[in-house]
C-alpha cells in the first residue's frame, strides 16, 4: 500500500453533491447551445453509473450522460471543463443529425466553434488513484493497461485483443515477485 490514502467508495451524500455539481455544470454548457442550431436539444439527465476506466459516456437514445463517479470525485475541474461538454456534444449531435460518426465533423465543430473546448477523445486521468483495477499486458512493441472486464474476457478465453501496431495478441505481463 502506498502512503496515500486510497478512497474506493463514496458516500450517498458525496454522490448527491456530485450530482448537483454535474447538473450545474451541464446547465452551464447547455446554455451555450441556445444561440445555434443545437438549441432544440433538451437538457440531458446525468447518472453516476459509468463503470471502469471510461470517464463518461452518452446514451444517445435516452439523452443520458453517464459519469464514472470515482474519477469525477477526484477530478471535478476536469469533468466540468472536458468530460461534461464532450458528452453533451454527443447528445446534441445525435439530436440534430441522428447517428453519425461519434467524434466526426459535426461533433468536432460543436466542440470547437460552439463550446470552445478542445475535442479530445482520450483522458489521462489517474485510474489507479480512483481505485480502478487494471491489468498489465504486453505485445512485441509495447505495454497496455487493460480493465478488469477485458482481463476477465481474455482469461475466460472468450476474447483476444490484438495490438493495432504489431498485430500480435496481447499477453498478460506479470510482475516478478
Ligand atoms: Zn466521445
Ligand atoms: Zn504491438
């Protein structure tokens, strides 16, 4: 164990605080849609039920934004500045254009020109600090950190993951004890 205290659970009270924080952030970003073609997009609902290493996701057909509660709890500024506008943009694009490429030209235009947010598609948040378990895998050309879900699929032999660069299957790299 590291000296840093690891928080792996958040209380119901903290969840309530996170929800109201997310909702006021969402209202701030949603207000920015009012002066463009996206103004007809209804205010989405926020749920704190995203699991794993994913910061957040958008449930397009239900107009719901799912946030990973532990990552949100530990990175609140980043969620306001990046994750919430990112997911809102997905929902607004779906509302106006239907099913198009998720990080395609409409989404990028909305992020850059309306919301004024860098259109990033990956995050650098500390998933270990958020108590999210990862498993180390390697191929010929590098290392990967996989989520518990992916790790379990590989262990059950129901799925293989191929490195996009060297096309080799990933194998678990275990530490020397
Ligand atoms: Zn996205
Ligand atoms: Zn590789």
